[in-house]
C-alpha cells in the first residue's frame, strides 16, 4: 500500500495562553482557495506562553478516492515545535527522553512550581465558567513530595511485535518503552523484563503495592517470566493483590479502581 505524503508547512510564531489540556495557542495566517486570508488558531504541545518558536504544521490526511465513508471526518493538523528561538524562563529540560513524542505527559518541560500555579488557574477557570463563581476562594495547590515514580498502576499498549509501551501523541502508534519516569520503580523493573520478550496484545497491565510490595500483572506472565521477576525481588500475584492504606487492607483486582498515587 502506498502511503500518502503529507504536506508540512513551517511558521514563526509567539505562543499564547495555555489551554486546559496543557497546549499553547498559536495564530497563523492562511489563504483559502478564493484568495481570502484568514487567521487560524492552532494548539501547540510542549510549548510555554511567550516563547518565540518555529512550528511545523502537517496537513491532515485526506481520504483516498472512493473511500470516503460516512464515518470519515477531517482531523486537525498535527503540530509540533521544530525550533525554539526564545525560550520561556519557566522552561526546563524534560527528564523523560520520550517527552514530546509520547502522549502520556504534557508538562514535563515546565517548572514544577509553575505547573502547580497553572493547575490552580485551571480550577479557578472551571469554577467560573461551569460553576458560575465570580471569584471563587482557592487554596494553594499542594505539591507532591515525590513528583516522579509515583504511579502504582500502568496500562501499557502492546504493538504487533509484542513490545509494551505507550501511544505516541495524537496517534495509535505504540512507542516501545523499557521504563517510565512517573511509574513506580517496581513497575519499571517489571517493564524492563517484559520489554525483552513478546507480550500478548492489546495491553499489559502492571500494578504494585507501595506498602505490601505485591504486584499484579495481566495477562499473567509465563512461569519462567514470573521466576525471573521473583529473582529480582518482586512478589507477583496471579489474580488479586493487596495494598494497605490508612491502616486498612484493600484487595485489588485488575479491573478495580484504586488511586494511582498512594502517597
């Protein structure tokens, strides 16, 4: 099958406000088929307000002739920063090498204190826009003592080659990973083992108890894999695991809801 070649256009812009999804807004000028110039607003990931950047805009794919079904709909263009000319003082180096490509995180490029202030602003906007509060009283955002390796539950997608990972931003493509900086270290240990062998599709679920040390993996790994994980100090359970929170013991199944940050 011949893939369509997509048109990519570059624009120099100054990034505007951040959206509630963590993107920044950028305005570009476009000319339609009648020659009329109009302004278009784009959502730019991994940017910060006030930055002067060059963005790449990839035109959305068009349906092949005769294949335009009733379910087809025009998707927004794919946008990314190709070059930063003047960065924000709030910008930091993202700890994760997959940041920007992976669709899991949106704010790793932003100072943590600025992230907390932005989240407080978003809550205030929602209370105003949806709740109708003119000036809602807001407390300061409570920071996390451990903003990394806090997630006790990760659901990894598995590609056709059996590699576990997370989906790339704006696509269904699986980005193979051997570790994730927001996942608990026990999960990263298990992921490092699972990434070395083919896994069942479509997903691999890993939970761990930060207090009990127990771990739940679905689909259940083969005995030799469990043996390898056990040798690395992991206590893998087949169907359920237990975790202790506020002095109470909870039994957790793969489908159970349990707060992903037990801190």
